[in-house]
């Protein structure tokens, strides 16, 4: 039987830390769904479509043949419902530091309460990415700081473009 895992996140934008989890996750499971999930608590810089396109572009350019086992999707409901509807028995979550664990543990317990058929698997991100967070990257980029090496090159270009557009809007 095929093992399908869902790796949910806002991916606003996708970072090298996310990519680290994706690269390792696709080696562990037959299919990996990278799910752009809607989080009403997080204001987004990029639209869902823009995020999906960036993720797909990064996967296509960086993962080669393994990228064929990765699907990019979006969803705005309960994650556990998405997992069940897509026959995914695994929710893959990345952990950077101990501070991530408490929240992720609570979410895993809630998902487990709603469905005992879906397990949560935690992966520690690579040590290089422990302090890489999308919100910090966006803040640095918004002030013109370099985010080179923290996000894929194509994503860095999209960040620069998005913030240039925002500065133009403010100046008009």
C-alpha cells in the first residue's frame, strides 16, 4: 500500500528550511503532498496561487526525478479532513527548536483525537535552518536586507519584486 504524507504550512514564502524537510520527506514516503494551508492568524504576503507556483518551481528545479512524487495543493479547512480525503496516513511536520514543539505537539494531539488513522511524524530541520522563519525573512527583505541563502534563488527574486511593488504603492 502506498504511503502518502501531507506536509502542511503557510509557505509564505517557502524557505530552505522547508525545502530541507521536503527533500527528506520525499525519501521517506511514496508520495508527499506539500499543502499550502490557510491560516487566518497569519497575514500573507503572497497569494495562495503565488505560493503554490513558487513551491512547484523550486521542486521542479531542485529535486529532479524525486519531484515527480511531490504534489502541491492548497486547502482552507481542517488538515485532518484533507489528509483523510486524500488517503494520507501521515502528517509531516518540521521542527526547528524546542519552542516549535509545544504548539506542534498540541496540534498532533488534536489531530489524533479527530482521527486515529492519521499519524504525525516530526522531523528536525537541518542545523543550518534552525533559525530560519518565513516571518523573519519577510521582515529582512521588506527593509532591503539580503535573504540570500535562506530561500531558493527564485523565491528571493519574488520577494524583491513583491517588496519593490509595495514600496511603489506607498510612494504613489
